[in-house]
C-alpha cells in the first residue's frame, strides 16, 4: 500500500470536512474544496507529484486560517512538516485585511521553497476564480487591485518552477484582460 496516497486521501477528506459549509466568494458559490483541489492539482502537475508534504499543504493550506482546525490537529494527523508549511502560509486573521495583504508581500521572499510554490499555486487558483466567478459585491477597482497584489506576492516567489510560474502568468494575463490591472 502506498502510504503517500493514503495520506493524500486522508487530507482531502479532512479538508472537505473542515470546509464543508464554506463556498468560494464568486457568483457561482462553488464549494471551497474546489479551490483546495485546484491548488493541489497545480502543485502535483508542476512537481510531478514527488513531494507529498507539498501536496498535503495544498489541500490543507487554509484549514488554520478559515476553519476550527488547529496547528496541533495538523501535527497529530499529518506531521510537523505539513503543519509547519500550513503555518508558513497562514494569515493572522486578528489583523486587518489590509495588513494581512501587506504582510504577504513582505513575507513572500522569505518563504521556504514549498511555501513559495504553494503561494504561486494559491494565487493562480484565486486569479482563475475571480475571472470565471468574480466575487459578489467586488467593484472593478477592487478586482483590479487584487490582480496587481497577487502579482506582487508572486513576484518574489519566482525562479523555482517554470511550469507553475507559466500557469500563474496565464491566469494573470487573463485577469488583466478582464480587469485592466
């Protein structure tokens, strides 16, 4: 039995249960798990699926931030490496949105290799999401600002994986066409 596949299945189940009542902000109101699986798919394709910790991080990257799951839960269920990766890319929800966004830009150059890859995949998925299902109530200006901010975060994560960066660049170009960022 492939223990990595078992871990991935367990993480997919755990993430789906943690985010069961959540939907993406877009007008299509997709189940939130769609974002997590898209991020994980981007990471798997870009790395050949050779880093199970990274893929687990893709599935679990929003659990600390957006659910009742705790870092201790992730350590117990998936190990310290996975919990550390998730913690590395988790925003502090006690801070204002403006401050969280500023800190993402500031911290991006200092992320681990895995953290940087995860940031690129996350922002790629988010840009695709706002193009295909824009968040309800977001003005054209807010959408434009998000696109520019996502590129700013990813800028200092580059140089690690050309395939993943190409997917981001494609999503970024499409978002710019839509929102003029």
